[in-house]
C-alpha cells in the first residue's frame, strides 16, 4: 500500500568566493583564554591544526553580504534545480544561529524580522500559506528543519517545504582564538515534497536528542582572548576536547538507532552525510558506527568537504548534498535506490539523523 513520504526534489548552495588558506593565519596573535600569548610558533600551530581537522582552507563571505543574502542565493538555486513554483511552498525554514551579522567593527547581530521572512520577501512569494520561520538548533539546525518539515508532510499538514541552512561564522569568531580557523561561511538549501510511494523511497526514519543538562555549555559566547583589542565584543567559543569526547560517545549510537528505526542494515548505506566539524572526529564517529556492526568501513562511504570549505555550521550538509547531486564532489555520486544516512551534532548539545532512500 502506498505511503506518504518526503522526497528531495531540489538542492542549491552558495559557496562564498573568498578563499582563506591556512597560511593566512601565520601572522595571527593567538592567545589562551587567560589572555596570555601562546608560546608555540604559528607554523607549528597551523601544522597541528591541519593534521587534526583536515582543514586546508575555508570560505568567507565578502563585505556587504549577510546570512539572509546567501540564504536567498541558495534558495534561488534550489528553486531553479527543481522547477518548483515558490508560491506552492507550505514552509520556508531557515536554520541559522547568529542571524545577520554585519561585517564591520560593531559586529551588529540582526534577527528581526526572521531570516526566513526576509528570504520569502526577497523571493517575492505572496502566498500567506507559505509559513516562514527560523530554527536555532546549533549545527544540526538544517537537519532538524528537514525533520520538522517531514513530520508535517507525513501528518498531512504540508506538501512541500524548503529548508535552508545559512551562516557567517567568520563574523563571530575571535581572531585571537585558534578555534577561529575552524569556522567558515556558506548556505545550502533543499526542497522536500510529499509523494505517495510503495517502493520505499524518501525519508524513512529520523531521530533527535538534546543532552542539555550536562553538556549545553560546551559551545558558548564569550569575550575575546585579547580584550585589549576587543573590549566589549563577544565571540563563539567552545570546549573542543569535551565536545570531541561527547560526539564520539553519542553520535554513532544515534545513527545506529535511526537505521534500526528505518529497518535498514548498515551494509545498505551508500553514503553517510555527516556534519563537517572536524575531519578526524568525523572519521572516528563513522569508524565507531561500523565497529558497532562488526564491519569495516568502505573507503567511499564518507564524503568530505571540510578540507576546502571548513565548518559552515548549518550549511555544511545541504551544501555537500548539492555538490554531490550536481556531480561536483569528486569521487561521490548517488543514484536511484541508494540509501543515505544524514547526521549532525552541535551546540546544545543536539544530535539528529535521518535515513533517506533516493527515488
């Protein structure tokens, strides 16, 4: 008997044009949390950073652009790829964490009106039934937006939705903090819509969890490590080692739970689209998942974009999906019948995942 499921019908992304290679940080004044200068030479810091994260360069937005601007560009690309009438969208969801952050010295954060409302207006969508709202859920925000939209579709409350992830982390990263080298900018958009299918295509299952009681403070906003320069500004901070440990202990288990909920064996999974936070951590998470099944991981299961795009938070997975769908990520293709496992972890601490079979 046919079931209503959500299928992906369009993808788009905006990859900022400003390339920032690691050697751009060679002259940075890196400090510790107490403001003391690091004793290790910058070339050693950069070498260690690349070895751990896998990041060689990242992308930043040029001056004058903000998160809602690049969200709009990704949305336009998704609409063009799908030939969907934007007036037919039931939801327009924008995942972000910091709103529109201006690129000047004020670092002014603007979240009113909602970024989704701004994107809807820029797209000139008149339909009042296109409900536009934002979701703030850490790096898993785009994925949570997909889960929300899929839930509405399966309940019969929607037929079509666009979910966008957009962020300009370069605007809220402390240049005196080594962790600033992880962060990047970008936007990705995905259109999902209802279909009645008896071939098992579409979103098969999803899971989410929030470990806020003991772990919500691992990412937070705090002062610059050089308050002589940035006296009143606050920046994104994280406890990297604790986050790494938490992710290794929990993410693989959530991915396994999602597969079990979908009734899909790990051997059937063609690709794992995992949030690109840290290359070494991502590899360890996926290795842990395969170890749970007593299996060795195939070499082409885990697409990676972090080496050249960095960590663009909510934009990483939808951008990666768009690149794969359009044949722009070397060594990775998806075809009808392929099973994809999506997963993310981030500020909160939140973890989510969904299983998708390509129609």
